C-alpha cells in the first residue's frame, strides 16, 4: 500500500499538543500507542468495515493504520485532535485498497474526499434515474438538507430507497399511500422508512449545524468529518452518543429556515422511562461540550443555562 500519510504543518511556531506534552513529561511512545490502540481498535474497525468488501479487508486496513501510527508517531501526535490524523490515514488506506482492486468504483465519500463539493454536479449512483434527472429541482426544494442527505446515503445511514421516497414526497407531492402502491409495500413500511430518515436528518443537522461549525454552502467534506468524528471520537462515551442522538431527533425548522433545538424539546427528547429518573439538561450539556471539543468547535452551542465557556442557544 502507498506509504503516504498526513504530516503536520511546520510553517510556523506550533503550540505543543496534549500528546506531545505527555511525551515531554516522560511518557513512552509505547504507552501512548497502547492506549490509542485500545481506544481505537473497535471504533476504527467499524468505520472501515462500512467501506470495504469483507472483514479481512477491514482488518488489513486497521492493521496498516496501526503500523503507520507507530512509524509516524511524531507526525501523529503533532495533530490535535489526533482523531483527525487517524481518520485521514484510514481513508487513505481504503482509497489505496480500492485502487488495488482496479475497476471497483470508490464509495462516494472517498471519491470526493479531497474536493470542495459545493459546486459539483449531483450523482446518486444506485438511486432511481428519475431522482438523478431531477436533482437540481430537488436541491432547490430541500436546499438546507441536500448535502446532509447525500452524506447520509454515502455513509450507509439511510438507504437510497428512503431517499427516493423522500424526494417523491417532497418534490412530487406523493402521499404515503401512493408511495406504498408504487413500491408494492404496506403503508406502514413507508411510514417506518420516513421516520428513520427524518430522525437521521435531524440528528445530522444537530451535530453539524447546531453543534458544529458547518455553514452555507454546506460543504459535504465538512459534514462527513463531523459525522465521522461523532462515530469514532474516543472522548465520546456511548451514553454521550445516546443523549446526543435523542436530542437530535427533536430538531425542527426555525422561522429563519435554520434547524433549531429548544430547551423544552431537548428536555423531553432525552428522557428515558427505563432509567427510573429524570435526565437533566446538564447531562446533555456535558455531552455537547465533549463533542464540541472533539470537533473542535471554538464557539459551541449550549443547551443548558449559559456558562462562561459556551454560547447560549438562540432558541
């Protein structure tokens, strides 16, 4: 495989990262790598497995990433957050694997990895031809979520069938009953598809626009980076992710067309009847803070009472 890997920027004086400070303080490379391997083995494998043909290929890619983490240790720890370096290496390794296969097309998210996609033509690959043909009209109708939808399809978060249903409902005004008849399925199945898609869209808007720093023209590379970081950042625990997903499902459109999550909606969404207690907004606030640090976002959203660090939600 190609041995290229991302290198830090030495064009100016750079502050020492946390990992560099640990090395300066006497921690060994082996200790830090062992810690990173333990945290990343599972998340990195799940990330890569979505992009390759089988488990053997996924294991090979992860092994290559770990080898480069060792061989390029100084370059890696010069990046902060280190997740960005690791994800970039993983993507490079997957691209190299696809090139090795020859004619196998790259997944959409890898094909456009280094590009600014805001001005590129739309292409949906496996989507029905009528969706591709009417893409521009569709984008005009759902402009805010268009790029997020493409990324969700590329990542496997929603299916092309779900997206086709959504497009027909939005752009053609088809009812769920008509969609069910067209697809030869029960109407309840269409409702399930729509519910899952809407939840994924709302969560993506929450993570990328409300909690992140993605702004018009909604470049897909930025959206992918935010969603990838959410999946694999070792600073986020599973309870953090659960809270953020629940909160994201309550996002709605604001009067200015931007996604909004009010404190009241967030409070209701994060409750878990099985927990036997009321989940306070402060717990969601803590999870938002961890995510903001993982992105990183210098001006994070704040769902709880405004604090000295965070900006209050405009809701």
